[in-house]
């Protein structure tokens, strides 16, 4: 079925009025049981869409949490590496201080 909206057009030369089609809308005739099935399917699809949107939202939140945890773990790892380096440097500094003391002792004996 096609719905048509008709308007009147007046010729500017002869002033005669003619009917013209302004717009057309096509409609499909469907059996009532088919329409109810389509409406049920649409309702089910809307519910499924809402569930999927919620799952996506939850996944985005989980991703943000995991990203924060990874950042925190990375910082902790870097901190541990720096602590190991500090410990090694402190060992080297104490060794150098000991060597310095021994060298100062030897130098003082020769004076």
C-alpha cells in the first residue's frame, strides 16, 4: 500500500489548478501473528542489547582497574629495582670508604 499526500498546483501562465503528489509513504501489509512475532523479536533484541551494553560497561570498568593495577605493579617493580641498586651502591660506598681510610693511614705513616 502506498499513502500519497496530494496538493494543488496553480500554473502561473494559465492559472489552471492541477493536483500534484507532495509525498509518498509505502506500507507493508503483514498478518497479525507475524506482526506479534516481529514485535516479540524486537523486544527480545532490545533486552539483549541492554545486557550487552551492561557487559561492555563492566568490561570497560574492569579494563580500567586492570590498567591501574598494572601501573601500580610496574611502579613497585621499578621501586624494587631501585632499592637493589641503592643497596649495591651503599656496599660500594662502604668499600670505598674503607679503602680511603686505609690509604690515609698509609699516607700518614710516610709523613
